[in-house]
C-alpha cells in the first residue's frame, strides 16, 4: 500500500451531523421528491419510499459509516484496506469505484439543476413573479430551459461554488457552509407549509401524498421509490463512507444514521406538503415532472405579500442545501485523488470539477438543443428519454442500489463481527437486528426489485 495520508476529522459531533444532513438534504428532497411522487401517483410511491428509507437506506448508511471510520480513507481505499485486513478479495475495492463513477454522473446533472435554483434568485429579486399566474410562471421556466446559454452559465457558476468549498477542505470550507444554512432552510420550509395550509388546497395535497392506492404500486414505481430512498439519503456511492472516514470515535454511528435518515425523510415530506396544496389549488398537473417546484413555488410566492423577498430567500436556501450536497458528491472523488499523493487538494478539486462540469453539458443540452436526442430510443422504456433522463435513471435506479447492495454484503457478511459490532457500538440484541437486516432484508429487497423490474 501507498504511504498513508491522514485525513482531517470533523471538529465536533454536531458539525458531522450538520454536514451529513446537509449532504442528504438537498435537491433530492425539495426538487426530486415532489416531482417523483407526482409522476408516480402519490401515496403509493411515498409509502414504498418510507419503507426503503427505513429498511434499506438506514442499515446501509450504518454500514457505510462503519466501513469509513474503520478504513479512514476514501471509499475504494477503505474497502481495500478492510478487505486486506481480513484477507479477503482485493476486488472489494471495485465497489468503491462504482461509487466514484456514480458521484461523477450525479454531480454532472445535479449542478445543472442547482444552477436552475440559482437562476431563480435574481428572478425573484427583479420581481418577475409578482402576481404572475400559472401560465406566466410556466412560460418563464420553459424559456429558461430553452436557452442553452443561460443554463450553461448557471451550471458553471454552481460548479465553481462547489469546487470552491471542496478545495478548502473540511474545516475551512464544508463545515462553515453547513452550520447556519440547514437550520434556516428548515424554518423557512415550515413557514411555507403553513402558508400552503392556509392558502392552498391542503386537504387535497395531503390526500395525494398519503392516500395509498395499492393498484398504483407497479414494478416501475417500486424501483423509482427505492432509487429515491438511496438518492435522498446520499447512500450507495460512498459519500457517507467518506464522511465516516472523518468521523471521531466518540460519535455513535447508529444514532447518527437514524438522525440523518429521519431528518432527510422529514424534509422531503415538508417539501411535499408545501408544494402539493399549491398544485391542486391552482389546477396544476402533479405529474408534470422536473419543473414542478420551479412552477409551484414562484406561483405561491407571487401571490403573497412580500413574496418576492421570501421567494429570493427561499431559493437562496435551496441553493445552499444543494451546495452542501454537491460538495459531498465531489468530496469522495477528491479525497481518493488526494490519497495518491503529490498533488494538492486545490488543484485536484479544480481538475475533477472541470471534468464533471463538461459531463454536465449533456444535461444542459438535454433541455434544448438535444431535447429530441433519445440515445436509447430503441428500448421501449427509454423511447423518450434524453441524456439527462438516462443519467438520472441509471444513477438512482442502478448504480446506487448496486453499490448499496455490495456495501451491505461486505459489512454484514464479509467483515468480522468484532469489527462491525465494535464500530456500531451496539449490544448483542440490536447488533443482531442490524445484521439481520443488512444481511437479508436490504440486499434481498434490492435484488428482488431489480429482478421484478426486468421481468
Ligand atoms: N442526497 C442529496 C439530495 O437529496 C443528493 C446526493 C446523492 C448527495 C448522493 C450525495 C450523494 O439532494
């Protein structure tokens, strides 16, 4: 093995929690969850999502944190080290590689959507949405997507911000960013739910989210909900493993993971409760896709007194939430490159950032110049899918579950009990519960959902 690099550690338990919640809470909660729930028919999707968060994402997050803290290195290296310690196959390292690849792909489109949110801040400041109706708000959004130059510019700005934080390292950049942003976002989101309850069609919105129509549970919906559970919790690609590598020994992993998963699901739910009442009060289409929040929120803010100010503020917080996630997507790759030695973190973050930025152009053009390019058009399921749709689908529905599957197998079947129980710090009974779920329930659920979808 190469000479060893000592990574920094989180300066406190709380900063770790903020950073990990910051990673989990992001566009996945505020942008993706509502639109996916809308496209997939509401309650059925939400129910399966909750099941997957509890029985798949949570145990795998614990596995990632424990592997990270024991390995103390980037995902491929931590896996390699732990495998070597137990005289297991070196191929386990490749699981880390699946994660690195997934992080590249996710960040490439994440930055573009983060750019959309950033672009909305000046729109609010300029008063664009004051008193606007649904048609006007929709037209504004469509016009933005149709313009590749606008998307290009905002994608670039968002990527520069991400690189800026990662280049500064853990304590200098990431910790500072998360400490005040997450609490503010939460408070504004609660305020927005109250607004939606008063002004929107709350009953219909809540019905849509919580009414479980079992006939709507199709294989595709189950797969989408599982993919969302992985994506939203930042699990399956080594983000949590990387954050775990910086984790002080004093942190209790199961409690931390529980906090992160619950906070993440709760924010998604709040976002849904803020958005669907507005959707139904305005006769909008719940299944309209990725533009959902970019149409409903401006509509709500446009109708309220002081709405332009609150709107600008809210979108600033979305941007921050997105940044704390995009940072966590760039960090695993950067930490891996850093371990190879010789090149300073700053340079690595910039170079990797540029590669991912270039990859992001596929997403930028998916909404305009290449809107009619369907690379897998010969396959029925992907007949209409753009590059963006395919990258989004492949990462959430294939890469993350696959990565998560192997991480669970490694932590619960391959690692020896002393290591995993020691890191998790659980008594025999609770350790047994975790191991049972991580051995049987999570991997089998992932495998079953995969197979069910192929048939
Ligand atoms: N969980 C983040 C979100 O919900 C996205 C993300 C996925 C971040 C995977 C890191 C790793 O926005």
